[in-house]
């Protein structure tokens, strides 16, 4: 097993920059409120302010130097950084979406070969948003599109079609958040079935259902099984480790005959209070890990080859020298 | 690190108080893994931290010590961290009176 692990390539398809400047304060406070609720029920004096400070202490890595160190320790060779555009739904983010794009570009330049970026733009930005997204592909070398429906729109909203047309043109994948998120946002657009129309209308665009191993699992599996251009990522499995330390959610998803559609991801830095990237990889690839029953071909698909296949389809608008 | 059995017992009892019921029968020794064997996820670890602060009447942030919660893997890691915090706070670990 150790020899097997040492030769494996791992690509993390779902990460974010650990810096509060990319995340609205109300988003963080909403997430903290859920933790405070759980701890308060135990009679613990867990003030939201204190919890927020603890959470923010893990959000001090704006250039991803810490993430790169954790990736190296975990054997992760590359990660996809995702930009969610909260700007129409929540107004208290330190950076504008354009500034956020530029900061992600800075990270790409600082760590060549370590990252790809999928930029996200709220469809309510209209033509300005489309122009920014196209610029991100042409000027910044971003390699995909991130959609965050809890900001208040369906992933099949016609306002997104110009973005999907660009993704079709450049053969870039789209990653869509599925399931609940910070209570500051709207959960009603978080169902994977809302992706169906877009996946049907844009059959040459690949859609990745984020958190598909833990949210709306049956629906995500059904979409992956019956839509050739729909995939899922397993990020968020760390949320299940409290009641299922062997990551049964992942073991389940890789036992359903759709391993050509399953992508490894961690949602860094969301679970940084719980462990480091190496811990989260070990849970899957260790001797009794959730991927332990797979053959090497299946492991490779889940850990890297599915991500690689989607990224290699892309027609990069920027060639890095 | 030198600690008394009493101090270790206090910390182990704090761990036991934070462990989900599903794992209540797991024997807690210094090598026990917090997440993998005791099911302590991020909320579980935070619960442990707050129980510790309450029990020892201490505010870790005020002590001026940086504990990387993500690196707490075993009960022994926890004992070491607890020892560091209390020592830094000027408390005598081996004669520590707790309020839990």
C-alpha cells in the first residue's frame, strides 16, 4: 500500500484561498452561528466572536504558501482554486470580484504548476460579468467556471448561458456548489436537479457537482450515471468524519460504478480546524482507507485522472512560459 | 513533560465528555486518535477546547500561546498542549485545581 501511495498522483479539485478578504463577513458569521448553536447546546460559553476569531486564525494564507506546504505533505501535486462570487447576495466582502480574480492570478504566478483557478461571476453582473469571465480565461489563464447558486439563482438560469457558451468554446469545466452552505445564503437553489437543464442544453460542457458525496447523494449519483457530461466531487466528506471516521460516505460513492465521474476534493480551508490536508488524504488512501477496496485504475481515476481529463480538454487561452 | 496522574485524568475526562455517544465505549489512552477513534470532528475539537477553558478557568487567547488545533491528533498531543498552555499561564500543572 505504501508503495502504491508513493506513486499516486493526487489532484484536489476543490480548494479556496484561505483568506478572509475573499469571503463576506456575514458568510463567516453565519457559519460560526451554526457552530455556536451546537456548542451552546452543550452549555459551553462559546461566544460567536471567539469562534470567529478561531476560524479566522486559519484564514491567514492569502498567497497560498501554507496550502502548498500542506499539499506537499499530503502528496497533492495540484489543486484547483475556486472563486465564488458572493457580491450580489452579500455586500460585506473586502474585495470586489475583479480584485479577487487578480489576487488569484497573483497566486498562479507565485506557485507555477501548483494551481488552476476556476473563476465565478454572478449572472446578475450581465455583460460586464461575462467580459470579466472571458478576460479571466484570456489574460489570467483561468481554466474553468465556478457557480454558487445559494447566492440566489438556479444553475440553469439563462443569465448563465453566455458563460456556459464560453466554457463550450474554450472547453472549460463548470463546478457548481450543491447543498447547504452558510445560513447567510439561500439553500433553495442547491439541488443537483437544477443543473439538469444546463447539462442538457450544453452537452459539450462538463459540469461538476461539488460535495456530491455528502449532499443530495442519490440525486448526484443519478445525474452522473445518466448525463455523460456530469461529474461530482467528494469535497466535504470531512464533515462526516465525526460520526463516521472511516469516511463511509466516500466508500459508498466509489462503490456505485461511477468512478469515471468521481473527483477527489477537500474544500480547503473549510476543515482546517479539524485537521490538515495530509490527514484528509490519509483517511482515504491509508491502509484501511475509504479507497482501499478499489483497484489501481479506479483509484487513479478518483484521485487524479478524472480531474486531469477534464482539465486537458481545455483550450488554454494563456500559454505559460 | 512531567505530569501527574491526576492531571492526565482531568484531561482524559474532558475528552470523554466531548466524545459522541457512538464512541463512548472506546478506551481512552494516550495514543488514542481523536478523530479516527473518538469521532472528534471540528465541532468536537472546539467543544474540547471550550471544556478545557471552562474547567481550568482560562482563556487560551489571553495566554498568548498559539495552539494549532489541526495538529492535535492523539490524546497525548492534547496532554502536551494542555501542559504548555497551563505552564505558559503560570499554573502549576501538577497541583492544578480544576472547576469541572
